[in-house]
């Protein structure tokens, strides 16, 4: 046991002496959570709004003020006529133009019906659709305020309630995805590289003649990455709660337990990569291409799996990050317990055992 602890201490010293490795282990997770939390988000804010008000009434001013007061739009100016709209878009001064026709207020109060035109730059269709939805919701809120205390015949009212994320913050989606991506890449890539580096430097033969069994030796090299990954997990959770205002609604103990299970899955996958890679470049290439792209594309946090063709949906089932992403959303965002995630946890446990068995068998064959 003392020899096992000595090997673990040796690996810790090796990590702390290598500043590049230490930066990858501790710096990149923080950078990624800040990047995805603030820069890469599906929320649309501070879009440029230009107003063409041909009515100039109290009603149009009230609607325009309500639009400008929201976080979604920044008022960049007014135009006087329709001929100015296209040059405004071409100059990049507007993402959306709000058009009030002449006699808007008169039509609204006399015929109970008036039209507002929303003109958007649809060169980015997703942005255009999002802005139209935001503006429509704001106008709908103003209409509800006007109708308060009044009754109209055959009125159909739709009420929407967003569960778990009422403000539709992008962090609720990106943080679980970043956790899956960081833990998978850090654990699998760094474990495989550290072992392959020993082979490249000719140290593996020296280590294998030690009293420890070969697989126990490899396991000892994985322990520091397990502990550092738990430290990364803690830093991500702290940044999420105190910087991104992301609540943790479920059990912290359960969250750490399933995360440690996923870390073990990634470590076992890194051990398997180390058995097929002969150089650090090969190990890094396999980890980046074989793990990064599936984690981004097939885990569900960037692209909905339900929208994918059937072959890709089937392929996503062998991506460990998909199951961990689902677990984190259930525990962290929805506040569910173990009985809601036991199937996903069992799948991760099965993957861990499979990767470990393959690594052990390949390792023995290579030593024969």
C-alpha cells in the first residue's frame, strides 16, 4: 500500500512541475465555463432597434418605451420614412425596425384593431426569429395591460409557464454541457498522454519492474487526475452558482457521486486509448477527434438529439457524455433524485467496466 501511495505522490509531483499540464487541468475548465457562460449563449440581448413612428401618439410612445426598457433591445435611433429602412440595415445600424403606421392610435381605439410592423434582418434567420418572438411578447404584454379590467367577447387567452428556467438563461443549458466536455477531455486525454509519455521516454519498462502489478501501477497514475477532476468540478459549480446565478436544486452528494462515476468512465476510456496509442500526438488526436466532436455534437447540449437522423440518434447512445449531461440536468436543474437517474447511472457504470476490461486485456497482451 505504501508503494502505491508513493507512485501516486510521484505522479502529483510530475503534474505540478509541468506548468502546461497544470494549466490544461486547472485553467481551461475555468476559461470554458466563463466563455460558455457569458460569450457563447443562445440568449439574444442588446440588439439594435430602430423605430419608424408615423403616428407619434402616446400609445406608440408607450409601446416603444416598453421595448427599449427590455434587456433585449438597444435603441439606436429613429427614421422618418420607409425609404430609410434598407440603407439603415445595409449600414449595420439595425437588427430590427419597429414601424408604427399613421393613425395607429386612432385605429386602435376606434376599431379595436391596429397593425405594427416588425422588420428584421433575416440574413441570420435564427436571430431574426428570436427578435420577432421577443418583440411580439412585449407587445402582447402591453395589450394585456390595456385590456386589464375590460372584457371582450370570445377572448382566448394563452398563458405560458417555463419550468426550471423561467428566464430562459443559456447557462442552464451550457453549464451541464461544459461539465461533461471538460471532465471527459481532461480525464481521458491527460490520462492517456501521461501513460504514453512514459512509453515514449522509455520509463515504462523501469516502472513495470517495480513490486506493483502493471495494472495497479497504471491505476496509481490515474488517481491524481481523479482528484484534480473533482477539484475542477468544484470550481465549475462555484462559478456557476456565484457568477452565473445557476441554482443547484438537487442533492450535492448525489451530484458529486454521479460526477465521480463519470470521471471514472473518462479515466477508463483514457486507459483504453493509452493501449492503442504509441505517441503523445496520437493519443491527443484520438482524444480530441474521438471524444471532443462526439461530446459537442451527440451529447445533446449543442444540438437536440431528437432532431437528428435515426443513425445519429442510435450512435449517440454510445457517447458517455450524453448520459452524464442528462443526469446533470435532472439533478442540478430539475432537482430530481437517484430513482430518476438510475438507468443513466447504470449505463455509465457498464461503460466504465467495459473500458476497464478492454484496457486490462489489451494491457496484458501488450506485455506478453
